[in-house]
C-alpha cells in the first residue's frame, strides 16, 4: 500500500474542510452585516465571524503548505489577525459610541410620523 497517497489525501481533505468552514463563517458575517438592524450588531457580526473565518482559512492554508517557510509566515499572519481584528472592531465601536451613536435597544424601529413610536 502507498501510505504517502493516503496521508496526502487526508491532509487535502482536512485543509479543504478548514478553508470551506472559514469561508462559511466569512459569508455568515457578510450576511449579518447586511441583515442586522444597527451599527453595533453589524460590527459584532463582522468582527466575530470574520476573525474566526480568517483564522480557519489560514489554518487550512497552513495544513496545505506543510512544514515550510510559508507555514511560518501564515502562522505570523494568523497571530496578527487574531490580535488586530478584535482590537480594531472594539476601537471603531468605542469611537462610534463616544461620538454619540446610540445602540438600537428595541426590535422595532419607530416609523416616521407615527404617534405610537412604531410599536406593532
């Protein structure tokens, strides 16, 4: 039996699983940015899912790369994304809050010109 073939096939499958799962998380974050009602929930969707999605994609690429210099560079990229993405999300949300943007605290948006505040 040729064990090298089966090991390479297993590594390809694991790598593809990481990359596809990461792409699904990035897609979920993009849909969340479009569908969620206010700035803060959109920031949460983008920050959490894109960080996890990017990390999973980088891990999949590291598995595909094997033990090479490319894997070391991808590991450094993964650490950089892991540290900077949540920090940037927090900084942007904090700046928006300090500039006066208030979060939406109800499920229902008030309609223009209604006296009941938009309650259904």
